[in-house]
C-alpha cells in the first residue's frame, strides 16, 4: 500500500484529526542510512511525527524537528514539507538497545534528558520556533507535550511501528487529534477515554488497517468530514546549487584554506546520503563569486 495521510474534522467543529501510514517511507529512509533496529524505530517514529506536523501547514511551508537527548542516539533531525515530503536522520545509526522484555528501547536510546525543538518556516522573515523538554523520549508523547505547551493546543498523538528481527520495517504509522477552541472539556475527556480503550496502534497497522479505518475507530460515534487524502513519501531538498550556497556562506578564508589543504571538497547530504564533489576549479569559481576581481 502506498503511504498516505488522511485529514478530517468533526462536523461540530470541535475536533480535527490526522491519520497516516508511513511504512514504505520509513523503510526507504532507514535503508539509505543503514540503521540498526532501535535507531530505525526512533527515526521511523520521528518521520511519522514530521509527516503529521507537515500536513497541518499551508502550501509552501516547512517544519523542522530536532530531538536531542543524552543517550547514544544523540539526536533525531526531521524536515517535512506541506506536500507530504519528509526526510530525516539520526546521530548514530548503529544504536540497538532492548528493554528487559525484548522490546526496542527508543527512550533510553535517545536519552531521558533533552529537548525537542520545532521550527516552522511559514514564509516570514524568521521561522516560528518552540522548544520543550523531552517528556518520555518516546517521540509521540513528546510531540503531544510540545503542542500543548508551545502551541496551547490539547493534542493526542499516537505513533507505532513494527520491525522484524532482521530490521525490516513491516508497519509504521500514526495519528494526531486536536481539540479546537472553544474547548469543550467533556468532549476532550470522552475522546481521550475512547482512545485509551482502542487496540494498540501497532496491532492495527500490522493488521493492514488503512488511515481511513483508523480514523473511523478514533472518531467512533462522532460525525466528521474527510478533508483531504495526501500521499506521504521521502524526498530530499538538497541540490548542488544549495550546497554551493552553503560553501559560499563559509567565506573566502575558509574556502581558500580548503582549496590549499584538500585541493577540493566533498559534501554529503545528511538527509539522503547524496555526495557532491567540488574540484579545485569549482572552489576557485566559488571564491571568485564571493570576491569578484
């Protein structure tokens, strides 16, 4: 099944919800980075969180999410666009930690102490930025805390994955539900109680439930309208021109030093692994662009 996301709103206007399946996207990104299972689970959850956040943006906008902890994974960096494109990477791809019950230990891999920073490029002079401390380091709960504390929106977030022992991603997806002001405490309480009674999300995803079917279960008993069905997939925004701008921003002194000592440069995109090589002539041209003769 192709990865996609569904966005809906209650007919009463009190609740909006998003559900998605991201299995293929997570599988591709993790294959590119060669992650071990626990790193795969962490990156998969964060990619799904990014897809959900990106779907709430207007056309042309972008969100960046950075989970930084004191565990061996170090960090998870995600970018997501309003069109469903998502990409990301982890600080250490070779982290594999298990809980005593044998489950993948994402919280301790990321680290219990740290921060989640979300930056939204809304087309303004400066991006909107918010930071919260990591709550559980399990990704979904941390995103929910961010939405409540930084954006003042009561939210429920669920993200789950299933990874085989050989590291294959066989299921991944999630949901995000928000109460829309003016808040009705009774609606929020009933909705949270209903979500708690549903089968585990990983079980639903492994059973092949579609985003529409998961939405129907989440909003059971509530009339709602499907607003949009949107494809989700990996796409990187890097290009040779963009890397050149990064090199130019380093200044002539640094570029001249690289030219003298290394006689060229190779830059690898952290999101997709694409390598961009710059010869001596390329560097001389960039230096000339900064300081034209």
